[in-house]
C-alpha cells in the first residue's frame, strides 16, 4: 500500500462526498434558477426520443446492480441461498444488458449534442466535463463486466471493492482491500467519486429533484387573445385587437 493508494482510496472519497453534499446545498441556496436539466428538446427531439429513455432506463438497471453488489454483503445473499456462482451469472447477464443499453443511449445523447448546432451551442463547459467523466465511468464499468466477469472467468469484487466501499461510510476505510483489486476496478472507483464531486455543478442535480409540487399546483389557465370569443368585463386593449376590428364601447 502506497501514499497514492492512501490518497485515492482514503482521502479522495471523503473530499468527493463532502463536495457532493456541500455543493448541492450551495447550489440550492444560491442558484435555484439554475437547478434544472437545461432541456434542449425544443432544438431537437428525434434523437432525444430514443436516446434519453435508453440511457435513463439502462442507468437505473446499472445503479440497482451496483446497489446489490456494493451495499448488500455477500453473506446476506449466501444466507438467502444465492451462492456466488448464481449471483455472478445473474449479475453478468443483467448488468451487461443494462450497461449496453445505457452506452447506446449515452452515445446517442452525445452525438445529438455534438451534431445539432443549436444543442451544441447550449452546451456549457461543465456539461462537456460531465460527459467526459461520465463516459469514463461507464467505459470502465463496462470493461470490468465484459472482460473480468466474462472473458477472464470472473472476479469476485464483493470480497474486496465492496467491503472497502462500505467501510468508507463506517469511517474506517480498508485501503488494503481496494489496493488488491485489478487496476480497472480502482480507476472505476476513482472516476465514480470524481463524478460525485462534479455532480452538484452540472445538470445532474435534476436527479435529486422530484415534481412533488405538481400534486397540489393549481391549474394553468390559458385565455384566448380573441376578444370576441372570450368577452371580458372591460374594453379590450388596443394591442390585442385583430386587424380591421374596432373595439365595442359599452
């Protein structure tokens, strides 16, 4: 275990988690109007129509897989009668499907953003940085699944990476465990924590927003500009008249 290991797997995770929490608080307090997805659907919707659902549903599957692999201890699944071979087979099949779907969606979103001039002009520097880091996380995760879990015969990361990950939240990180993992797993972990640090300052903040207010928000009332079809209690304003019509005086 080296000083580099201590920094990236002992200090760096806490820096990123602190930035994640404090950054969101700061963003919400001082940039509420910027707390948005910065939707660009108005500029282009054909590619967005299939790329966005594929990315989001694939991402949901990947996150559920990570939750099961990182958060749930191996002893719990063993107690349920799910041995490592069964868990490995199910995780590889479902994880590969979810990962490939997410990658196709992400590639479509990036291609759309780069090939549509109006969407590209609406892309900020933080958006570009986010796509680079997110793409790195996804690429390394897919590599770990396809290479280590399929081609290389399998690597039980729940005996090393998962225990290290949980120990971070116990405030007692076991760096020796992650230091034993393959390099691609280490880089995947570093990239994932980097994405968490970048998260509060990008459009990804919309993940933490839920449209709960819509449950009791009043209806939005739209009124016609046609004074004859929607008569009011007062004379129509000249600026709203149709050409050739004279407002009727009461």
